[in-house]
C-alpha cells in the first residue's frame, strides 16, 4: 500500500498522514474528512481496524462501527495488476453491506461495478 498511498495523494485531493494508525489521509480542503486506504487482494478486502486482524486478535463490532462511521474508505484492487481499481465509499455505507469488515473475493466484480 505504500506506493498506492503516494499515488493517491498525487491524483486526488488528499494529504497522506504518515505514521497514523487510525486513518491514512485527510481531505486537503477539509481536514475533518478522514480517509483510510484498504487493499483488495485475492483473499478479499479487510477494512476493519488493523489491530483487529491477525492471530490472537478479536473483532470488536462496537469499536469497528464507531471507527468506520468516521471514515471514507478508499478501496483499492490490484488483483488484476497492472489494472488498478479504486472506489471511495463512506464507512457508514460500507458496513451496511459488509457488517463484519470483510468484502469477500466473490464480491469483487459486483463491488467495483
């Protein structure tokens, strides 16, 4: 995601926030609008907070919903690289369709159409 984050900053009205764990970008016209970039791979796309992913970590639905409602997600797909797809979606809308914070691979085409 390092390379795509730099590219997004150059091609969209976003400012990359390095080292931040809660979000990746702010809107250059309104720094109250927060964006988080998540990558869609051949395993799907996990957009829940990173501290809820991995062995021994637990999914906390209440925290997930609270954080997601504050963000606009930038979902990037590189599964057909060099073709790259990008979709911006409010977290509040994304969790309506994917309440566990994961977009399965089988939903990839539908999600980007």
